[in-house]
C-alpha cells in the first residue's frame, strides 16, 4: 500500500490516468504515476544424492513451515544469480544450476515464481538467520502438510512427477 510519491513525497490518489485503462497511484503534487507491477521470486530445488534441500522458515510469513530456498530478485542480477544467492543466504548450501525448472504466476499477491533445478556442490549446509532448520529430504519424506506456500507444493509435486 503506497501513500506518498517516491519522487516528491506528495500525496497519492488512486485514479485512471488519461489514456490508461486501470486505476494507478497518481501524485497530487507532481502528477508522477507510480506503477505497481508483479515482483519476481527466484529460487532453487537443491539436490544432493536424490534428496531435496528444504528450509524451515525462521521469518514471517509462514514462520516454522518448510520451503525451498527462494526470495526476491535484486536489481542488477540475473534470475540464476539470484537463485544461487538466495539458496546460499537461506541454507549456506553452495549449488550450481542444472536447468530452469519452471515459472509460476501467483497473481493473488502479484508475484512471478521462477525456480531452477540445482546440484549441491557438497553436503554442507546449515541453519541461517532466515532458516531455523535446513534438511535433506527423500521425496517420500517431504512434509507435505508443513509446506509454507502452495507454489512450493506445486513445484515439488511436479518435480516428483517428472522423475
Ligand atoms: Zn510527486
């Protein structure tokens, strides 16, 4: 939710600009239109000897539930670079990309989820400020009822189906 213009700090109001077809946040002072667009989340399915590395979230939302390492893409990095960085930040695991696995629209929250298949370079990983636990799971041991996000469930199901 935006209240102030990021150019002049003027008040924003929601209106349909001339020539546009949907409401935007428009500055009442300088007329700057502050567009909002989906954000990109990047992450990995890190693999080690047939097992999948999952992280238990130590942060909200979904504190205490398991997820794949993933997070917001930063300006200036490629999706693959972001996926490697997020994987390291959340699990201390060093991985290399095998291939792009999939992209998922999460229109409800304005996100695009881009996931890579990745090979762990060693069995080293550990908890981090963002993950209270990190663990390798056999596909049959995935904690389906304790996954943080629907898209993670979808990704893991697809991974297993593809064999
Ligand atoms: Zn302004």
